[in-house]
């Protein structure tokens, strides 16, 4: 699990997650394509393309038409540093932030944080983005119980007033100076910087299988797709899509709601001399994003007859309102593939009286309309600064996705398929 832990630790933001994914792909023989160039794609080769530094699509071309696609996302809830962020209160200096995604605010307090993201450098009219991680650690201090005696009865946090990072005392311009040193004489045109957890992954409790880490949602899915596409023996074209901005709706040029995936699939089809309509008919989309495990302290929050548990394998997610794309046929397809691969799986349904979150599948379906299933691994404390999951489930996910990429799913009618 060293590779997974290293990826979780180094991928502080979506920009870093994609940069590290690119390094992994290059080390495994993938050739880089650029959207601004003409492409020459041949069968049996491996390629990848990056959009805006925070989304990547990689693919291995197979002998037969059709696409086996696994989509995940690189972003996680955090706080974005505002422009001109310093606020001075007496001898304190703090950094003003705004929320990114639906994080659990209190989990970001009194825990090590750092500042990371990308910096746009300007040099004689040339603009270059460079990823940045601060060498410093920061904290968002909570209010002592002595000043808020009812804190354990519930707390309501305000991003503007409660979630500012402490930059220092008798100190201002610290972040600005660190960024200037990073720029090494070049002008800083702008930046996208975030306050993120500085914690490293760690094994939790006894047994060696439970682990905790920042960004388990959804970098475990992203890294599993990377490992699986390299281990598979594809018959059709295997595709991984690590998208950005899922936590804020996916409706960006690099998100699942963009044309990025469709554009790449169209170009692959054109280069290989295929037909897009029939290629999509023989395709399958896996939306790979984590699921909620039954909470040991609050089992009543889970569905009474579909308990999703850590250590029980891959989760196949269902929802009548199509927040998840899984239906009876697509569920049958993915479960058959998992069974053939020897991968354990279980089903997830949200309690009928609780709202259900959404993910990549339904958003992507508006652009790439193929059979689809939503899957992931079960985890606790989703959207917390530190989340918890099971290493055995991660291994099952890699096994199941490898089997998926090695399978041939062919349409034999409007509502029938064969799996080879």
C-alpha cells in the first residue's frame, strides 16, 4: 500500500493529484497528447491528455471498438485562500478563506493544515502554471470551552469569522514572501491556493487494515483506476477519467459536466477509423466514488436491510431517483465481472427518509450516454478533514477494476449484452 499512501500524501490538491497521476502514467509507458495538437493514435498503445492541470484522461487502445470507462475525481472539500487574504487583529495575522465543497468544518480546526495549489507565473508575456505546497504548517484555532460553555451541545461555524488560518503573530506577508521565493524572480500573475490537511495517512487501530487519511474521497478511486488500467489486458479501449470540481457540481471545463470525455472518445474513434454511435453502444461507464459505511456509533443512519460495511468489498450504489446511475442491467453486468475477477462486492441504498448525494455518473451521462454503474469503497467520515476506510476494500477495488478493463461488454440488443 506504499503507492496509495504516497499518492494520498503528495496529492494535496487536484493539481497535485493530476501531476502525480501523470508521473505514474509516464512511468508505465503512457504517451502524452495535447489538446492543442493533432493526434496520431494507433491500436495497442497507451496515451493520456491533461486539461487545465487538474483533470486527466488516460487510455489503452484495444483491438475491438467500444470503451470501458472508469471515472473518479481529484478534488476534495477544503478552503480556498482569497486574494489579498491577510486580516490583522492586534498582533495576529490571519488568512481569509472561502469554502470549497461541503466539508465538515469543525474537523479542520486544531489540526495541521498547509497551503497548496498552483501559482501562475508571468515571464515576458508567457504564463506558466506551477504547483506549490507551502513548507509551513498552519492551524485554525477553535474557541476554548471556557468562552463557549455550550460548545458540546452543538456548534454553528461561520466560514468568514471562524475558519481563518492563523498566519502568525508579529508577522505579516509570510505567505506572500514564500510565494515570491517560489517564483524565483518571475512575476506572480495569480494563483489558486487552498488550505488543506497536512496530515499523512496512518493505520488505525489493530489488525492493520483500517486506515485514516485526508482525501480518501476520492483519491482512492483515482489511484485504483491508475493501478487497474496498468494491470489489465484490455480487449476494447480502456479509459480512466480523473475529473476536477465534483465537489462543487462538475459544471466546469475540466469537470464531468464538460465535453472533455466526449471530445477524447470522439478523437480516439476517428483516429482508429471507427463509428462513434456503435462504439458507444458497446461501451460501459463506471462512476467510481466512495460510499458511506455504516457508522459504528450510529447504525440507525443506515438502511436497515442493506448495511454497507468496511471490509466487505466493493460497494455497488443504487438510488431510485438516479442520483446513482446503476440500474438492474448495469448492476448485473458489473457484478458478473466482479464475480469472474474474484472481487467481493456489496450493495448500498440510502435510508429512504434521508437525502442522497450525487456524483460523476449522472453528470457524465448527459454527454456520454452509455450503460453505467456507480461503485466505490465504503468509508467513514466522508468530507471530514481526516477520513477512514479499509485497505482490504481498496485491494478488492483494484481487482474488480482490473477485471472490468479486461472484459468485453457487447450490446446484443436494446436491453441485452454479452460479457466476454
